């Protein structure tokens, strides 16, 4: 193959480069780590989404009735983390509680933004559910509200789980703050599923930290037909995209 000099003379090259300025930088491209790509997690996240949606609807109805205030709960995208401690470290000021799974033996964490507990107390005693000026964070009423909310989360999560693969959760005493090393820790990967709670035009965060061991038994046969059909065409589309021919061309400007 000939060199550039065989095609263009030095004078022509100099003319092309005259007054040339660097082009605009393109978008930042992140490399894809194939070794870190976890196919199990990518398969489980869509299966867990209908469970999260069902749980949010049930808890929204229960809280609205119990607090006598309209409560809205939105499901946010789930994220995978290397451990429960790593997942909880991404959250802000939260109170945590650990629920023990008896079959299989494992731990599920519930994290609640501290301000939400205060709003529950305000609504329970006839307020609008807003951020009260009083400091109820360490009061007996706040402790009761937190325990009650944890129990509601537990019961609604059990009800939202697929009947063919039920959860077995025993209530565990609420923890003050984030867990210390080794307390309910699990070396396996976990899914952090956040929810946005809204009452009196104020928002707070509720999050579930679920180990993969509690999700691996869920299959597409336990999902609603519409969800299973959606996953089917998504798999077919993904396979078609992987096999699609790609034509590349280059233009010398």
C-alpha cells in the first residue's frame, strides 16, 4: 500500500492543514467492562419491577388510610451494589431496620428517611403531615411510628411477593442509624430499590436492600402475562440487535 506522499504532495497536504483548527470534542465514551457484566442481575431486575410496583400500590393505600392523608409512592430505578453496607452508604439521613429471612436465611434492610417518621407523627395527631417545628425524632411517638411503618413495609412486601415463591420474614428490632460492620452483613450482591414517598407536597425516601438470594427463585412464569410477553420481545429484540450487521465508513475532511 502506498504512503500518503504517493497520493498527496507536501504542498497539497500543507494547503489542507492551513488554518485548520481542532474539531469539537465528541461525547465522553465509557468503556464497557464485559467481565463485570452480571447477566443474573440484568435478568432479575426486570422480574423484580412488578413486585416493586405492587408493593408501592399496596403501601400507598395502607398509609393513606392509616394517616388520613393522601400519600403517593413512586418507584425509582433499582441499582445493584456489592453489599448491603455499600448500598446503605449511598443514602442520606435514614433510619434502618433489618428483617430476617428464615428461608433462605438472609437479611433484608429497610431504610427510611428520618423526616418521614416526623411527618407520620404530625399526620397521626391531626396535622397535615408536614415537617413539624417540634423535634420528635427521638420521641416515643416517633419510635412507635417507625416500628409501625417497618411492620407495614414487611406485611405489604410479603403480600406483593409472588405466591409461588413466598418470602418468610421475621421482624427484627429497628437499628439506630446505619449498620455496623458484620451486623446483618452479606457478602453477596444486593439490589437497592428506592421509593419516593410524598405527603403534604413534601417528599422523602424509602429504600429496600434485598439480597439476590431472595430473588433467584423468581421466574417469568410467576409474572403477569403482559410482563412475561414484554420480556419475550425484549429478549428477541436484544438478540436481533446483537446479530445485526454494522457497516462502518470513514470520510477524510
